[in-house]
C-alpha cells in the first residue's frame, strides 16, 4: 500500500510556498511533512506533484496534513489492503495558510521528538552546560555544545547531528536545531522554534520556523514567522508580530485577492531564495514572494511580489546568478530542475 500526498488543488493558498516544490517539503517541527510520513512508510510515500499512484493501491492524504505519532502508529499496524482514504479518519493538524504554521510548531516538535527519540539514547550534555529537565533533551551524534543553557521544562530540546551550539546560547523547548546548523554566541531561542538543516541563527527567535540553509545570523528579533529555504536576513533585521492596538493581524492572500484575518499574532512569511538588507524592519503580517531582494528605505510593503528587487523586478539572469552565488557559500549547487521552475514562475 502506497501513501499519496496531494497538494495540487490547494497549494495556491500557501503562497509563497508550493511554487517550486510540494508543500510536503515544509518543515513544521523537526522533520518535514514528507519525512514524517516516511518514518513508518519508507519508500511508500509519493507526491502527487512528482508521481502518480494506482487508486486501488493508494491512500490519499492532503500534503498539508501533519500526522500525529498516534495516527502513524495506528496506520502502520492496519491491514491496508482494500482500504480507502475516506475510511481512515485522519488524526493530526491541517493548515490552510502558511502563517498558521507557527501556531502548530510547538506541537509538531513534540510529536517528532517522540518519533526520533523512542528507543534511543542521547549523547551526554557537556558538564559546562546548564540544563533543566535533562530527560527532555536529546543530542544527536556529532553535535558540539559549548557552555549554554538548555531548558526542557516546557517541552523537548532536540539538537541535530553535527550541529554547533556556541557559548552563551539559551534554548527553551520545544526547540529543534537541525543537522549541521549553527546557533551563534548569545542567541536566545524560545518555545516553538525550529531551525532547519545547515541554517545559521543568532539574536532572538520565538515560535518561528526556518527552513533548510537559511540565515538569521545576527542580532534582531524574529517571531511567529516562517522563513523559506536559502533566505538571508541582514544584520539587525527584525519583524513585528503584534499590532500596537492588539487587534487581529491580516495577511494578503494572493489566491483570494484580499486580506485574511490571522488572529492576534503574525510575523514574517518569506519565500525561498529571498533576502533583506541590514536593519530591515518588517511590519506585522508581512508576506514576501520567492527570490526577493528587499532593501527599500523605511518599512517594506506588507506584500512583496515574487522576484522583487527593491521597488523593481529582478533581472532574470541576475536573479539566477545571485542564487548560485549564495548557494556556493554553503557548497551547494542550484539544480537545472529548480532553475527551470524559477524561470517558469518568472515568466
């Protein structure tokens, strides 16, 4: 039995994500959505945007469905022959808009922590570190942790393999640090924060998700935000996540062509390959597209279109060249497939 994760009918609601690849690659928690499903169904999880599946031998779930551990365990033990998706009640969280992810993230970290730590033994925390509720801290092989404070009282702290936690860092769970990531000296990471693989982070971060290879390496505040892959926030950049009058915040919905209320708090949602200049100040509920270079004076617009270069449009070839240069900094190469997708969106 195969599992098909399908986002073809609704991915427009999740702008700026879903333009370059499936929503299943988003990373609420420790694992991305595809990895969560694959934990019990390795090799049997397909993406509707990339593959097809025989309807008689396939359970179809929306790619924006984040399964609970209990549901995955139950599904893995079922006799799936002859089952249809309608007869398998889903258990977990489903999000419609990208700005809903921060509210789910603390829960997702705790669920993934159960999966990744069950039956395994954590590395020992170095003696020069201070820990609270150390039974709720898991350290993968190769991680380097210097004199820091790790607090698992409110939720788990997960340190991925080959990551680096520099001196003076404070982590308060639920928090996840991805493989190869670097948390710089004196950084403060609060509940509900996920740092993706090979990210570099510093300053103050709360209830936010940074996808793989992105940087928020310097002082500044990031709260209730979702940052795509290969993004970079200039030194001193911060976002607002609460209006001065404490009224509901509203994001621009590209698909619906109107502002959507998102509750009391809402930060920055930044598409893949986007960057901002030093000391950029983002308004509450700001949404930026893919491959934007944000450097306008004053507050940027609350909605920034794909391929914005300041107040102009990015030159296509310069845009590709700049992305390649950023990827070289982390010894990666932009694939022909991604170049094709970027040019397709650009046109």
